[in-house]
């Protein structure tokens, strides 16, 4: 029987802390949430590796370093309501729920959304809900959000999604640019989102966040 608790500690000590992520709420959440529960059964042994884990299709669970650094730049407060786009089997939603007041997870694959909700319920995560829908649409019903997090890369972020961010709110995602992706954090001030560079990271582009091809005649 694998000792996942020891692996969680090792993940935090070798992948998270050395990446300058030292805020107690992030460390505490990543030590507490059993990552192995939220990956496909066949990949449980690889749950704590320092790389993206395939969830099937073109979707991944972000590697612990990138995920932790995204959490770090979002500066999540206990009173925050968060939107988690591309939540997969629910790991990111569970970690966010550990830190925020309430989390809405969005998953476009119906089977994954159902499984994520049941895994969160089994783990006693009662301040989060996973909904099935197009990731790019977010969830206007619970908007505006203090925090929006994307579990994958984007080529562009539509204004309709940025409209769901509260003034003073933060959004973090990885932009697919060239061979290396670039993680940025956006702060919404007076209705406009200003982005700044955070760190380099890579992930597949989430469905719906591809750049629209414009034809010139």
C-alpha cells in the first residue's frame, strides 16, 4: 500500500516550497488534499510526480509546481468566491475550497463533471459544486467572482468571461506562446483587466480558448 501522506509531504518539500511558494494556506491545502484521489485510478502511483498528468483527451492535471504558483499569484482570501475552469476530477476545486469561501468548478466532459462532484462529496468538500458546461462560458449564475483560475492553457480569454470577475478580482492562467507557456495574473480595476507576467509553465490549450482565426480577403 503506497503511503500517499509521505508522498504529499515530499511533493510540497521538493516541488512547492523550492518554487518560492511558502504561504501557509497553500502549503496546508496541498498537504491536506489527497491528490491521488482525483486522478484516473491507473495513474494513482504517478499522482505526485512533478509533471502534468493526463486526464484523457487533451486535458491534464497541472503539475504541482505550476498549480501552486498559480495559487500563489491569486492571493486567495478565506472570504473569496472562486471559479475553477477545467476542474477535471476535482483536485483543483478541492484545494481552492480549502482556501476560499466557495468554489464553482466547471468541467465540459459530463462524465468527468459527475465523477468530480461525487469525489468531492466523498471527501467531505461541502463548499464547492462542479457543473457541466463549456469552460469558456464560466458560470454567470454565481458571478461575480473574486478569483478565476484556469486549469490549462489559453490563447485568448474572452471578455464574456472577464465580465464574471468582480472589480478588484484576480484571474490566473497559462498563455500558450511559442514553445514555452507564460503564466500571467490579471487584476480587474475599474472594469478593465491588466495582466502581468508571473512565471513560465506549459499545458494544453483548453477547449474554447483557442485564438479565433481571422480570414483576410
